[in-house]
């Protein structure tokens, strides 16, 4: 094997890089990063309970050891406190537990912002997908202070583009993408005092296959043009879709936040998720997507959500989540 050369590569926030990136046989590895793991065991945004145990399941699956084996430095900050549903009123049924979810997301945003300020790459473990309203807010605020904007890669079976007015269930985990591009619900949209968090031309949906009729109109109303359904992946292949999506999210931005909902993957490979939908990405397609993200080297932060150990099989979904996080941080087959 060739001796590694002393070559630097930009990978997200420059402050997160620990040391020079080696080159083996002409293939450049990712620079080691300082990673901050942030657990957000939020389950108030969904009807089905259990995703509050997702962060613990991913930790038990060996996340820290896997990332350290890749040369990264990992600090686990534990879990952000979350209200217990049984001790609170659900509030208005069009957006259930919105106040409590906003409070949790605000704490998550502040933790993410602090991590980036300290030169660390945030890895957020959910919880339901409403946590993204907080994590993206923190990343966007960090770069907004530097007069830069960010992109958003939203990988999900669902568009999460409902608003309280359009939602058939009132479950807030179906609303965070809408909030992040400046629609409702306003409390989520205005976390840290500004909106939108991401410009529509830099916000990308990948792998959607279950979209409510009203969400389709919300996507058009928000001006989001980069939407890649599972049919697009079937017809064009994962590489073509990911390359195009990353270009859109990266155009004119400091980089992008990656928000991975494990229900994007087919239930055959990821049975323990909050809202399973047949016809998702395969095991290898999911890894390829993460590997391409790593190859581009512009991921600013990552979150993985909707792991539900209550309905999982021997922690398979959490194990896969750890594998995919590892791929996003540079693990290669060879």
C-alpha cells in the first residue's frame, strides 16, 4: 500500500478537521473530525410511541466505537431533556404538543450551535423527525453569523411538508421540512428568531414515496424544485440522483445538513422505524448515498431519526443506522 501523503481536504466546517487527510493509492480519505453526538429522544411529534429510545439503541449498536475506528474523535453529550407526553396537554389538535416540541427543538438548536462554535461536527440522534427543526436551525444560525447560507439534504419516505392547516393527523413530525423553508408552524419556523432556515433552491427531498395531496401543493407553494422520488431512483439510479441533489444543496452554500429518516429504507432492511412504507431504498442503495455524501466532503452536520426499538428486530435498524453514519463519515469497502 502506498504511503499516505500530507494532503488537506475541506470537509464541512474547517474547524472540525483534526489532521491532514491521507491519500492511499490515489484515493483520498476523509480528514478526521471532532464529532459531538447529541441525543434528542423526542417522541411527541408522532402517534406511535417508541422513537424516544432511538438514541439509546444507536449508541448500544456501537456508534462511538465505529466512528473512532475511522480516526474521528467523538464526544457524546448525552440527551437533551424532553417532556413526557402523559404529563402535558397535547394542545391544539392541528399541531399536537407544538409548544413542547418547539422548546425541545430550541434546546437542540442551541446545543448544535455551541458544538459548531467549538469546532465540532454535530451528529444528532432522534427521536421523531420534528427534531430537525432544531438541528437545522442551529447549523443555519452558525453560518448565518458568517454571512453564509446552508443547504439541506432531506432523505425520507415522506415529504414532511404538512402545516397545521393541511395535516390530516396533527402530528408535528410531518411538518419540519415545511417549517425550515419558511412555512408553518410558525413557532418551529422562527426558532432562534429567523426564517427561512434554508432557501428553497438549496432544499432537496430524496427518496419520497408517501406524500399527502396537500403536501404536493405546499411543495409547489414553497418553491422547492429538487424533489427526487423513489421512481427517480429506480429509473436514473442512486448515483445520478445523489450527484444532482448534492450540487443543488451545495450551490452557493457553505455545505449542507443531512437529515436521514430511517423509514427511507425498505422495511425489509429497516423494520424498526416510526412510519414504515414499502418500496424504499435497498441496503446497498442507502450505503451508496452515504458514501457519495462522504466523497463530496461538504456535509456540515448529520442527523438520524425515527429508529423505533419497540418494533425493531434484534436492533437491526439501529445497527444499520450506525453503518450508514459510518459510511457518511468515510468508511469505505476498500
